[in-house]
């Protein structure tokens, strides 16, 4: 199974060969070779979203909020699974940190809690959140530490509260999160995706199958069959 550990260039060359396309010495040589890199990267991201990388569990911070969206942060792009969020509510002058877990809440419950808040009160903030399905009113307390959070489909994190006496937004540097990190996909000739052999086989066959569809407008039944078998075997793992 280890023989499937090809470099990105080797995968591109093999797929180009299978479609009777021009040979290349680098992934950037032709339009088709770059298309195949796009397909491999997209396939890699699909696989990465369904599996865990056992050796890549670590701590990280959320991205910074802005003054117009004070409780809206985002997961870094390389986070595949969020395990938990802790938030430090201590004062800058404190010599002891005060981390507490921020509790995940379903979107319906999260927004229902918000709807009862009155924006006429000075301790209530509000802003409009635009997502693909519409614009929603986000509100919460601006004088309390965060207790709950919810997520959007594009991996943004919405906290319920923030303390304006400590800053104009939730402080990203006060977040301490833990989760499964996805190794970065590098568009380089000698890049080897960090996947287990069976997942690597899935990546190659799925990309090959998709390349046939996109470059030749036909299906490669053998590659499709191998890819389907690979998806069945690529179960999630937990640390």
C-alpha cells in the first residue's frame, strides 16, 4: 500500500498519462496539469473533512473579530474538527488566568435566546450577519463574558456576549481552542499529502475519476469503482 505515496507531480503525471494528455515535468507546465492539481486539492479537502489526522490534534486561537461584528470570529482554515473553546475572562492586570469553557449551542436555541433581548438597553449590542441564506440579527450582552457559541456553515463562530470594558470585541487572543488540524495542501511538485495509505489511494482514484469527467467528459468506471470502495473504507478516527 505504501507505493501509493506519490508526490503531487507524480499523481499529476499518472493522471495525465491515463487521459492521453501531454507529459509534464512540473505541475505548472500546462493548463491541464494545473486543472488536475485543482482537482487533487479539492478532493484532498473533501477527504480531510471526513477523516481525522491522529497526529495533528493541537491548540489554536480563533481569528480576530472586528468592531462591526464584535462577537463574530472564525476557525482557522486548517481546522478540520473543533473539540472545544475556552475563553480567558481575566483582567489584563490579573496574575491568574480565568479560563472557562464556552458551551456550544444549536443555532435555533442560540438565536431564540437572542430574540428576547431588547436593543434599547445599553448593555445589549446588535449587528447584522449576512450569510448565503439571508441576513440575521445577532444580539447579546456587551458587559458579560461569553457563555455560549454557535457556528455558521462557513466555519464562523458567533459568541453570545463580550465585555466592552476589556475591549471593543471578543478578544481572539483570549480564546484557547483544541481540535484536529488539517495539514496544509502545498501546490509544489514534491509535496506528498499526509494521508494514510488507504486514504492516499482514495485521493488518487477519486481525483483520477474526476479528471476524466472534467478533461475528457467521460467517466472512468474502474477509477470510480476504486474511489467508491475507498470512501467506504475511509472511516473517521478519533484521537
